[in-house]
C-alpha cells in the first residue's frame, strides 16, 4: 500500500473522558465490527478486569479502513499509573486525538499527555466529547483547549461518542490533517529495503507464545522471514504476520509505515523486549550487513519501576504455584519486574517492581482471577540513593554488585529499595529520597483543604495557576514515599471527588531518613523493616508495635515486640503469656504448696522463653498491612 494511504494515530485523554467509547464508535462507523457483534462496550478493553472497572490497562492497536485509506489506531490508558503504555503508543504514531470531557474540562492527566505528545513532536487533533450531557459546557472547554494548545476554534471537533453524533467528522479530520507515516527514506524499492521495525508491545498467547506488536519504519515483514532482535540478539522466523481487526488477522505482509504483529514462537518475553528493533538485511546483491545494536531504532524510554513490594504466598507450600503464575503474568505485563528472595522466618517470596499503586493492585487482582493465587503484599517502598564513605572498602565487597550505581576512588553511590540492603549507619554519609513533581487540579472552594493535605506530607509549594474562573492547578514537590500511602484517597475525599492528580519523578533530595526495624521475641522480621523520615518515625513505630500486639498470636511465654531505629530500641509492647491455673486443685492446702507450684511454673516459662520461637502467621501479616 502507498504511504499516502496510511494514517497512524493514537487516542489520549484523562481517565473516563471517553477514549474507549470513541474507539467503539469508530469501529462501528468504519464497519470493522458490526454493531450486532459488539458483545459489550469498550470492545478494545479485552480483559475482564478492564471491563469490570471501566478503565483501560493495556494499549490496544486496531486497523480500520475509511474511504479507501488504512487507519492504524492505538487506544491508550488514561490513568496516570499506566503512562508508560501511553509513551509506547506515542513512539509508534505520527498524530494523536486528544479527548476532553465537555463536563469536566482539562484535567491533570490531560496536561500530562499533551506534554508527552509534544516531547515526541506529535501534532494533536482536539476533540470535545460528551456534548449530549446536560452539564456539558462546550464554550468553556473550547476556551481551555485553545489556551493550552494555541489552536483555533475551528480545529476543535465537538462530538458525542456515546450517541455517535459528529463522530464521522473525526475520521474526516484524520483523513485531511494527518500526513503520511514517518519512515526511513531510501531510494531502493520497498521489497528490497533493509527491514527496521520498532517493537512497541509484546503479548503472550497460549497458542502462539510471544507475539510482538511492531511499527515498520523501512522494508516489509513477510511470513517465514528470518528476523533478528538487535538488542537481545535472538534470531527468529516469522511464523505468522498480520494486523489487528481488532483480533489477530493474518496477512501476506506488514507494509512499510504500517502497524501489525509478528508471531515469534519465543517462549520468553525477555527475548522480545519492548523497545527492541526487528531487523533483516536488504535484499540486494553483494555482501550483506550483519546484526548490530548500533542499527537499532531509538525507541521510547526503558520502563523504570517507581515502587517495590514483597509478594508472599498465603501458604508457604504454594510458592511453586506462585512462581509459575508470576512467570506467566510477566509474559503479558512487560512493566512488571521481580526478584526471588528468601528468609528463615517467612520462607520464599518475590520482590516485585511496579509502575505505581494501581499497577500493584491490578497485578494482585490478576494473580487471583487468572491463576487462582491469593497472595500477601507488603507496604510498597520507593528507591533511595545512598552515598557511602570513601574509606569503607570492606562494605563495598559485602554489597551486591547490582546495587552499586556509581563508584569512584572517593565515593560510591548505591540504590536501595529493600531496607535490608541498607548498609550500617557508620558506613555512609547521606540518604537521598526520590521527589515527585505533582500537579493537582481542584475546584476553587477546595484549595485550602488541598494545601493542608500537601503540608502534612512534607510538601514544597512551587506554583499556583488558574485553569479557569472556578479551578486552580497547584504545583508541588513532594517525596514519592508520601504519595504511595493514602494520599490519593484523601485528596478525592477532601475534594468530594473533583480534584485530579498527575505526578512525575523529578529528582533525588538529601534528607534525614532512618531505618526502622521490628523485633518479635528478639528476632528481627525483615519484611516489616522500612525507611522513613525522622520526623515521622515516632508516630510510625508506636503504631506498628501496638498493631502487632493485636495480631501476633499469644504463646506460653511473654513476647516482646520492639521497634528499633539504627539498632536502638525506641518502642516496646509486651504480649502477655497464656497462664494455666496450676493451683486450681489445691483447695484447702497450705500457701507454701501453692507458691511452690507457681515458682515451678515461672521457671518453666523462663526456660521456654529462652528457646521458644514465634512465627508470624500469614493471617496476622495480612491484618497488620490492612491496619
């Protein structure tokens, strides 16, 4: 197909502004799916969890035909936790549709997605959705879009994706405004060109194994072509190629400038990493080039987990099933990362990296629904930077090599997300914590409540900007550790649900941070260790010890529950022992006989305390995390 007949674009918006509903109408109008075949709304949300929660979790490409032209569309998530999916979509297209709710106007994630599109040098077609609702204010929202994009009023398309009103105007605008795809220029015929295709997503199919989603920048991909992944070095044969309509639809080839899929027949998604380049040499006479990483396409940034949590099986004998489930889940979720860890107290578990809290929640839910695995997840942690003293050479050899980020003769910087990896206090100079830039959009009447909330979380105020007469955008710098608790829930509660939030990593900042350890009966519980700010430590250690006293099961001897900061005990609760009334059968006996039995019991309990061990059952662990 000629390049002029191909249009590639994606749909971006804040959550619940109607991206997937618009995609449904486009599928219906273009005849890609008959209306009678639409079993549910949001046809591109293929997971049961997506349909149930009404959110898009995974990007989903689809091909449509309109007036003889090929439209390759990518539907993207709207939630800030899945912005990585949006960045991958933007790297594979030339334009994007920006959807704005006519009742809500521009919100935090709207701004974030616009900035992301501008970073990728993409042009934007603005669309105002939900104009059929009584609360729609098209004039106000149009003014907001004009102020944001600097476009004309005539560039904005008002529609109702639910009723289909004016949706055809969106297709016509795509046809008129979007140019041909960006490809690598070559004087050689397309059939003989060197193939370069960007892998913007990979999925695991139980019958096809790893399927790579690609955007072709030069050449063509045909069935049975011998292809190379330039970064991983894997060589494959394309067992099948095709496009999305919206399911897998086989085709003779994926043409230059087009979007499609390649069945790799690989068993591990690590061999077909997202962001890699599929390559084959030019079909010309003479010596052929060899695979080289230097030939790879510069794709989108590598996924970086922002938070880490420890995942335990509820029953220790279920670890093999959990390991198998995690491997299969990672094949369909390239953003999920894991490492295996173990301890004598709690057995084996996984240390997993997540994009953010919703991603963590989705992973836990998918483990339960798709693999019937009920798991325990610890409180999430962020990654800290530690600057070591230059003369502590023995400490460096103790640390795992992967922790060392930067090393010179005078200093070493290590990255720590597990409090267990934190070196002893006398071996490092400072701890730096990650700081996020947050943009919080709220109605004017809730500004004071939002400021109070941010002040409680060690905020640094940066800017205040009026979006319109009734809404304000507050900009703060906030420690990421403060965001991973209940910040989002409190924000929604205090603003009656009207506030919206966007955040992004900004920098690392030095601060007074301490390591908090928990001891039960003299044994340190590694999974309960955490890093916190010195100003909050007193509140945290008192709360944890009191909660543990409620959930730890009692024993025949008293149990000491202690909180320690840098090996100094700062809080203690004592769980009293079970006590059997050994004097119950001594009615009428002399008091000396009674005291003798009590002394004997006391000695037995003292000996039991010396050798006794306390196990923290999984139920108690779950209850503690809930508290």
